[in-house]
C-alpha cells in the first residue's frame, strides 16, 4: 500500500501542493481528477522522488521512502509512466525495454511477459522508438514501466491523443494490472474512461485533495463532477 501523508511540494519559491494526502491500495485504481494546473502531475513526481518534499511523507507498506534518491524509488517496484511518454526516441523498442529491465536486473522471463502483454511491440523490436505511432509509443512507455514488475503503477494521462482502439488496449492493460493486485494511481482527463474502471476518485484543486470518493458513488450521482470539474 502507498500512503501519501500531508505532503507540501513546490518548484523553487512556488508552492504547488498543500498538505495533500492519498492512499493507493493493492488491487485498486485511484484516479486523480482536477483541472489543468491542479497539481496532479506534481503529485506523481513527488511520489517518484523527482521533487523534494518540503514536509510530509510517502510510505510504501509502512516504509518511509520520502528521502530516497529518485533512482531508488523504481527499485522499490514503483513504476511511473509520465505524461508525454519520455522514451529514448533514438533507441529501438528492444533497447527501451532493456533499460526498464536493468532497473531491477530482471531477465528474459520478465521481458517475454511484457511482450506477451504488448504483442505489437514484439513485431517492432528493431524499430526506433521515434518511428512508432503515438499509440505504440504509449505501449512502449507502459511496457518499460512493467519491466520492474511494479507493486505500484503511476500513469499520467496514458490515453492522451490516442485513437479509440488504442485507448481500449491501454485500458485493458490497466485493468489487468489491477487484477494482479497492483496499486494504481491514474491521472486522466477522460472522465468517462475513469469512472468505468476506478475504485476511488480523488479531486485535486489548487494543490489540495478536496475529497476522495468511492467511484461507485460518483457513477450513481455524478453531480460532484460538475461541482469540482465543471463537466
């Protein structure tokens, strides 16, 4: 279980997150919803150690990982698929996957499993990442993250700019990870996609978690979507 407890985070002199708290449980999908600039991506970066905490803590199964250097966080099996994918564009599909495997010294069995999840990538192993379609690049970014066999998976706008068929494929992978008891934190603008798979929804506004609700309650009464998001 991942616990984010009262974190305060900013960029230089500008504070972005204020006493923000979240809990991601194994086998559940926690979706972060909020307007642009609300602090959702900053929350992800703070969990990954990419931004230092001014106060508060991030705990993984009770261990405080707040002070770990950023390269140590993935070794704790916390995987991050950032917005924009951040692939090594000049490297091949196989080389990008190999970089993911190196994080925890994973081997052929993990590589084969990841390629079984994304069979299209198996057909493109020798192809440079920059030549892939947008959907294929998202597959590769997700595959690279799965190479660390995560217990926590963070996904920031994984369906952005994708056509419907690709969106459904990414959605199926997320649901599969949930079924394998992975704790998932998902940032997504497509509210319809969020509500169909989420267990919990946290509304973020001006760097604060206004409220965390059961997704089923929102499916039954979506009025708070209008209240917090204007949709």
